[in-house]
């Protein structure tokens, strides 16, 4: 099964937040949505962490462009 993209995960998270903000869910359903939201949030953080590791910084020194690995 295809893993959801960052954008798909964010969309799901936004939908959950909207549902929770409406206040129409009972406590049990609200807790389930909240737990699902936390899981999705962790997936998004993992995707961002992986992307951060791939980032390179282009430095322009004396007119030459050099590529350097991203350092957190």
C-alpha cells in the first residue's frame, strides 16, 4: 500500500482538527480522532526530518558555487 504524502497527511490532519473544533463528536470519538491526529503528526515530523537530511546548502564563495551537506 502506498504511503501517504506529506500533503495528504496534512490534509487529513486539517480535517481532524476541523471535526474536533466543531465539538459535535462524543468523548470516545473525539479521543480516537485525537489519537489519529497525533499519529499523523508524527508521520509528518518524520517526513520533514528525512527531507531536512537531504537539504543541501549552496554557497557562493569567490563566484564559485559549492554544495555542502545541511548541518542542523
